[in-house]
C-alpha cells in the first residue's frame, strides 16, 4: 500500500514551511499540518489497523511543533 494523499500533502507542507517568510501563511501552514496529522492518525488499513505507526506520527508532530515554535509572537499595544 502506498502513501495516502494526506501524507503526501503533509510532507510537501513540511518541506515548504521552513522557506516561508510570511508569518500569516506560516500560521496557516501550521494549522493545516496539525489538521492533516489528525486525519493521518485516523487512517486505517482494510484490516482496521492504523496505517501509520505511532513513531512516524510522533516524528511528524515534532517537526510541526518545531515549525510552530519559530512563529513570531506579535503583541498588540493599543
């Protein structure tokens, strides 16, 4: 069984995120990556087993959170 469309998209976003300079787009990337990770965790084989191992999911999660940690926290002084 090959990789799913969700996993392909997740890998592409993970590869593109480090080059993204626009903070708003990067926030969107992180949100999308988190959603895709959730979807990937729910995918099952025809036998009902998880399609992706917990170790792989944890690896993706760590990469996503590393990207998220680089977001600039903007403080509004009104």
